[in-house]
C-alpha cells in the first residue's frame, strides 16, 4: 500500500512539474498575490493562483516565487496588470519596490527593484500612464534611502519598467505649509490632462488632520492646486483620503479612512469641488473598486463589503452587503473584467482570500463557492504551509492583481 501511494505521489508531482513547465495560453487566467511574512523572518513573495473558472484547478496554487526583499510590510501592487507584464509591488516600510516579470505566469521572476527616486522616499500607490510608464506617489522626502518618516510633503515620480526615473515633481504647497501633504493614492485622467492625488499618511503623522486632495497637470506634473474635502454631516467624512477611482460619469470617487465617499467634479477647470455623497459605517475602510456603475467597498465594521449604485453620482444608493464572517477583516479589492469577479484580500495574516461574484444587474455580491484552495474550502488560505519557492510559514497577503 505504501509503495502504491508513493508511486501515485511521484506521478502527481511529475504531472504538476510538467504542468508548470507548459507555457501559459492566452486564455489562461491567473491571480497574482503579493505576500509578506508577518513575523518578518522570511522574504516577500508572489503567489500565483489559478483564477480560470473553467479550469479543474480553479482556486489552487500554481506556484510561488520568492524575492530578495526581507519582509517588513508587503503592501501595494498596481491595481491592474500592465500590458507589459512587469508588475510593481512595494514593501512600504522597507522603502523598496520590487518589479516582477509576469509575462510567463507559471514562471514568474524578480526583474529588478528600486528604493528612493528623484529625491523622494516610501512610494505607496502606482498608476500606469498612456505611455506605459508608472506614476507613483512617494510620501516623504528622501533621507538617504532609509526608512525615515519625516517631512510634510512628498512627490510624484514617473518610472519606467526597469525602475529608472523619468521625471518627478514635488507636491509641496506654500499655502498649506503647516499641514501634512503626504501623497497616498492617485488616479490618472488623460482626457483632461489631469492627475488627482490624495494626501494621507501611512503612519500616525497628520492622520487626523489630513483632509486634502491635489490636482496636477499630467503633461508636465505641474501642481495646479490643493483642495479641502467635505467633512459632511458627521464632520469626519473627509479624514485621511486614500483611494481615488474614476466613475462612469468622469468624476473621481475618493474613499476615506473614515469610510466617506467624496465625489470630486470640475477637475478640468479652475474650481474643482468635492462633496461627501456617502459614508459607510465605522472606520478604516479599505481599497474600493468601481465596476460599471457599482462601487464595491471593503468595510471592516461589517466584516465584509457594501455595494453602492453610483449611476446618480450625487445620490449613491446602497444595493447590497456581503458579510464574510465575524472575524474577517477586509481590505483589498480588485476587479477582473474577463471573468467578471472580484478578488478580496484580508488585513490579517493567515486569513482567506476570496473571489466574489457581482450581479451586474442588481449589484448583489456573493462568494464564488467554486473557487477553493487545497483544503477544499471556499477561498484560498494563507495559513502556515510549505510554499513552492521553499519557504514555510503563514502568509500576510495584500495586493492582488488578475492576469490580462
């Protein structure tokens, strides 16, 4: 019996190795998850999960690849897979961004890395430009490439796929000299030659007093102005603005850490306006996604997600809620326009990542029960395990991006 089991296991390993060596088909679907070691003894790594609903291995781990970055705080990746297949993923507290070559999803590799650039340190968010380069928000001035939080402003840096700087610009504004202008999230609007940037600290500095956004001219990165957000009736809906997303109406919808939704209009002119159009329960809301006329928001207070219909941007309507579980702490969301699913990752290490289905007629969210990891349960677990790249431990997932 033991010999038969051993032969079966060896055959299975051989089949798995053969499957990994096969080049990916253009129709294959993968989910790339940026993962750190929460106890900071191992290195950051990228997990590749089968995300093709038609695949017999749907939800199973395809492979993983370690990086040379010791885990400090594996944080943001890009929100969408770039056409080039070169994905930026940062370890924020280490002030280091890794560039992953994912052109062959079954054989990912680290292609490069960078730290401070253009006189700025600690990048947070990345957005692709029409020319294929990345525009990144950097929170602080550079202090010799070290993790030193300090200063009241940072900047924007354009970077090519090799990690080299193309241009940079400060976001300092003399009219706000005593406030923290620490760039956090951004959205690019090429049609109106604009970039909208939110100011929010990753640390505690200026946390409660951060309530501004800025507009830059995309063509030359000239700062056009710094503007206040709307506190709303609870007087806190403007605190710590984080992720801007462009809606179907062309407005920017900005999620705040205080769970507000700020709608910013008039960005092409001299007098943009921000208005608080909704506020979710609680605080510490995470990364939102806009799919069609729906905005999906991770809401820790309900241990799940809330969907708004933003067809009328001035008066969003809540259309559904999905509670994952009493211990689930949601954070990241990412939309796959091909499989029409959302990937959602947790805040806590070792928890499960899920794929969600969005009913694009009603806005209802449901867990994709067919997406199951090796343990046979819905979702993919980051509990302690032996990962293919040779490390054993509990994973702390953060950014997640679908293949194109």
